[in-house]
């Protein structure tokens, strides 16, 4: 092995590591170099769904929307809407902002992050992923409007119910969960 090859290998390894770290951080979300859409965009592709505006759905009454001619889109920079299963001690916490949703079930623990999307001939839903352990898995979240809240059903990539249906209602601030039984 030549002296030049031996000198380049450590630099090539460091460059490769730097690219790997940059790619990882790019999908992590706001505040760490990403857009916050990394895995949700992949989930839309995985399910063959197209991104859509939540403001064009039956859930539009829950989020601030602006109307521009024939289209409706979320108001940029609007505060998130928080929902919880208050009757159950706020173990199910939901954050709805723009076209995305974050769901945390404290006692399971189960988390879901998704983006509103549509597939031709089907009702809109959130397409995203759950985080069982540290391995994200494709999942969908059906959200039906119910008064000042939602009825949620979370399904894995094969359509099996993971959670729900569970009713959540709008709350004024991010809820603090009660202790798990």
C-alpha cells in the first residue's frame, strides 16, 4: 500500500461518517437541521398516498385555515392545536399543526407521527410511522371529526389495529398525563 493511499483512508472514512451523520440529522425534524417531514414523506410514498391539505378535509374546523380562491391551506406559523382523552387522564396526547399530527399514548408507550394524505378512492388519513422501541414502522391514523374533537384509530402497515378507536377533545394547552395504572 502506498503512502498516499494510507494517508487518504482516514480522511475518506471521516468524510463518509460526516455524510452519514448529515443524512441522519436531515430527517430528524426542526431544530436539528431537518424539515420535520423525513419519515412522514417516506410513509406517504410507502402507502402510495399523495400529500394533501388538512384544510380541504372534514377536519378543517380544528385548524386555522386560509382560503385563496378555490384552495384552503393551513395558516403559516399558526399555533398547534392540542387534543387529549381527558376522561382517561390525558394518557392520549395529540398535537395537530399544519398538515401533520403527533400522537403519544403514554402508558403503552406508543407514538405516531404522520402527515395528511389521500389515495384515490379512499378517505384521507394521516400516513406516517410509529416508533415501537427505536425502529419506525409504517402506520396510518384514521381521524374522524367528532364535535370539538376526533375519533382516532391507528393501524400498522398491514391494516391491523394498534390503538382505538379512541376519542380525543381539544384542550387549551399541552396536557400533562396522569400516572399509568
